[in-house]
C-alpha cells in the first residue's frame, strides 16, 4: 500500500502511506453517463442501484456474512497493522501455516506472525520472524527451495534503525524461523515480492523496490531499476542478477503525451506516479507481471533472468486515476486474462477541461483534458457542477496587477512546484499558490486553473503557511480550483490562442465521476502494439465495481472502499476490498465478473474498519485466509455459489 505523494521524498520512500480518506464527490448524477458506463469508458454499476446485502455496510457489532461462514479467528496484530497473508502446507507431519505480514503502522518492529492453522477453527501463533526495530514486513512468500521451506520477507524502513531489503528464513520448522541471509535494497526497501522455483531447479525472487529511480534521476544515485530479480537458489547467498526501470530501460510515454517518461511523478490522477509496486511470477518462472502504478501492469519475458525483456503492458485511459497495485493471472477457456487491482483510495477522480475556442464557434470543442481538483479549496468543482467561462491569463500571478481584467472569468496562473527547491539547482518559487488564489479571488475570478511549472504532473499540494490556508478558506468561497501541468502543454495552447487576439477564448470545466479503485480485466489475446513504441498494449475487456460506496457515490460512508488484492481458485476470484471485506466473484466469463458473496467482519469499538488487506486460498479445502488490518487473521468458508470446489 503506497497511497500519496509526500512532499518529503524521504517519507515517500521510507514508508508506505496511509490511504487518503477525503470524501470528495461529484455534483453529477451518475445516471447522466448511462447505466453501465463512466466517462472513461469503464463499465460501472453505481452502488445506489444495488439491492440486498450489497447495499449494506458492516456495523460495529454486526458482520456481513453473505455466502460466507467464519471458521476461525486470531488477533495477530495487537497494536499495529497486519499486512499480507500467505498460506503454506509444510506437509502432513508439520501441517499448514499462515504467514501474516506486518505493515508497520505504528512502526513497532513486530515482524511476521507464523500461525499454525492445521486446525482452522483454532489458529495458534507459534512464532514470529523478521522482527526488526524500525522495519515493516508487508509482503511474505514461502517456497520449497533445495529441500528447505524458505520464507521470503520484503522489509521496508518505517523508523529509526530499520533495514531495507530481502530477508530469507528457513521455516522448515515453522516454530523456529532461522534467518539465512539479508540482501539490502536501496530507497525504502522491498514493497512486494514473489518467489518461484523453475523446472530446472533455479529459484528466483522478484522484487518491487519503489522510487529507486527517483533517487537516480534527481540525486545522481546509482540505485538501478525498481523491478529486481534475485537468484535465491542458495538462500544463504542471494545474488541480484538483474534490475529494470521504466525511466532508464524503456521509452514508454507520459500518458497523453509524446515524450518518454523522465520522472517518477508524471502519471495520472490525484497521485500521478510511476513506481514498481508488486511483482508476480508466471509460466513456471519464465514470465513476470510487474504492477507499475500509473504505468499499468508490465509483462516481462524472464526466461533469461539476467536480461528481462518488456513484452507488453496494460493501458489506462488518460482520464483514469491509474494506480495499478497488483495482478492475478487467470487462465480460463484456453485463454489468459489479467485481473488487475487499482488501489485508488479516494473517490475524487480527474475533472475534464475542454478548450472551446472562439465564443462564436460552438462546434470547435476539443477533447477534454484531465485536470485535478484541489481538495483544499473551500468550494470544489464537484460541488458546483459544469462551468463555462472566458479565460484570462494572469501569468505568474504574483502581483495584484496581473489580474486586471479577470473579473467573472476563469483565471490561468503559472504556479511553480515547491517540491524541487533544493533538488533542481536554481529552482525557485516566486510566489506561493495560496497567495495566487487570494489575488485571483480579490479580482473576482470565477474559477482558477493553475498550470504547474514542474517536471512532473499536477498534484494537490497545499499552501505552505497555515495562516495563508485559513485566509484561502475564508476568501475564496465559490471559486473552484483545478490544476494542469506545464508538461501537458494545455496552458501553452490556450496562451497561443490568446496571443492571437482571441479574447473570447472559452474553457469548460466538468467534474469527474467519483470512483475508488476497482477490478479491471485485460485479455492476453488483445495484445498488440497500438502506438508504435515496440511494446505490446493490452485492451481492457471487463471490470467489476458493483459494491457499496465504490463508484457513483457523492458522499461515501466512512471507510476505505478501494480494492487491494485478488486471488483465484478455478472460476472463482476472492478479492480483499478493505472496508468491503472479502468479495467472491464468478469469473467463469472473465469479461463479466459476477458478484457471489461477501464477508465483512464486525469491528467493535470504532466507527468503521479499514478492513481486509490480503487473501490466501487453500486449494484443498477452499478455505479463505484473510488478513484484517485491525483484527488479524480470519479463516472463512465460502458457501453456495461463492465456493469454487464442489
């Protein structure tokens, strides 16, 4: 889970961040877009149309048990968040064990809980592994390597004295985990990982090391790429054999642009970023799928693991929020599909800016360009609805005189990204965004279009001073604020027409369709090079978002309503969906996933539960092991249609 761009990159790199919980909603009725399709073409079912158990949220004292039954529970987390869960069968003499990671919030160094689930109705913690001061252990995997059961732990720095890298443990005796080796990694460490043993006996660890390329680009580090391949055939002596980065090793382009990606924060939506978040092995270790946030899911040929080759990637529309968090391959009917999970933790979606040209040419409407709403403004575009006005160019907006003639118009203002002060030599901010907003309000602006001068895409940074922020709250009521980036060249086009004497240049601002992250489906059969860059492009063929509060809700209930992870057994998929719990889907027709059931635990003592982080499936019993951020490990049995096994 990495959810927000920090203004201190050390904080971004060192720790995964809390999910954003802003309840920003659209003034548009979702039915305007048709019953099953949002503006970006995504099929949706707005939750107000749902009935029965789908329209019910869990209550503090009442769980949701829709085609699920609770078999067992163990609170492994205590005072700190649980991370992902992995189920491993050590054989009949030792039994099955669940390995539950620790997300390090707060950063207590609790390590991985090893839980004996041989009797699933009575889970017992038998050991801890990787307990390390200042470190979190969100993702865990166990594989049989050279006659030993090996636990791989992705360690990240979350506090003082923390370590960042890959830790390998011998858990052949799960009651006595023994550390065999530790391989340091740059930046904040290993966020997610997978391990695979190939038919030739070679064992590999596939690692996601977020933001190592940011340090390479801006600080001259020599970290290497964010997708790492490590030979762990000898788990006591792991050897990194390859790394790959989207900036250094590809010519993939900035969404909606023609230039190659050159900075980590040139992505989509409210958290515009490119970073390796998750890695997954496939085809007996000959292929890898790497979830690269706004870069989509990248497919690699790793048959020669020292030289990974990018084959294809999934695409987001320019108007999407992006956020490809993880992926599960699904082989169905002789074809492969990718079930991808977008971890978008806020319902605020990109708004659209339309350049309408001359006032007398109503047909001269160009395609809408995505812009972000600034959530700290006292009035949102989502509150007001669509607006159309003439536009006034205030330049850098640092003097009141820059706004002469702005009354009643949209005001275009260059605002310089303060993040790069001290990073890019000579980078200075002539005036702050809060002061610019106040001057625009004093001049009678109807709305503000900030043009971010930055190597990166637009993001919603706040005024630096709390006193200025308070004045903005008092004096800019009724004035929505949106942002584009200079790299998008929208402001340049508008200014070109204004420079030609077109004082009637108009813009329309249209609110986005509110949506948290959801499940997308891509088909291998659709891969082709659509943009001529030499890399195959997947086409999206399906999706599922038909749950409480996920899409179309103007004011979502308290909770975290984005999808997180998905696992499959046969033609059933089980997704961890935070406050929506564990969701069972029929994916026998992958183009049209169908809801089958849901488990949401009760959460006594709090207003809402952040909910379920991860899921693991026992293929022999169909039991689902779910890691609950607040309450530890749940063991649940699907019932009725939700079952994959007879």
